[in-house]
C-alpha cells in the first residue's frame, strides 16, 4: 500500500509532459521578456523622453525668460552662462541669486 502512494506522488513520465530544446528555453524566458517590454513602455521610455525635453528646454534658455527652480523660486533670467543662471527674484531689481543651470525646472508663461 505504501508503494502505491509513492508512485502516485511522482511526476509524469519522460514523454509528453516536458518541453525540450530551444522551445523550452524560449517558453521559460517569455514571462521575463514580457515584463521587460512592459517596464520599457511604462517606465523607461517616458522617463527618457521627459529628460530629453528638459535638456532641450535648458539649452533654449535666454535672457528675460521667466523660470521656476526645483526649489520653487520664481525669477527672471538676468544673465546666463554655460553652468549658471543669475535670476532676478524680487520686486526690486537688486535682489538676484545665482543658480546652477540644471536646477531650472520649468519655464513660466504669462505670469
């Protein structure tokens, strides 16, 4: 009686249940490939597109543009060079701050 239970718990025989060769490898990696494709379209591609647009916006900055920094400071570009931007941030013209160019987060339109 014990031997019947032991045979009942064994897997299927060597024929019919197993996939062999390249087909088995592709079938086993298919879920991982699908997950990577989903992550690419939902996470990687939109993030790289946003980074590209931000870089283009930074390259097109010019004197007089109204901008906002990542810290939430609103200002008008007074002077600009390769690495830094001088912003006029107060009501008076004598309040200016120097900010790294990469910390400009957005252009403001009509404010």
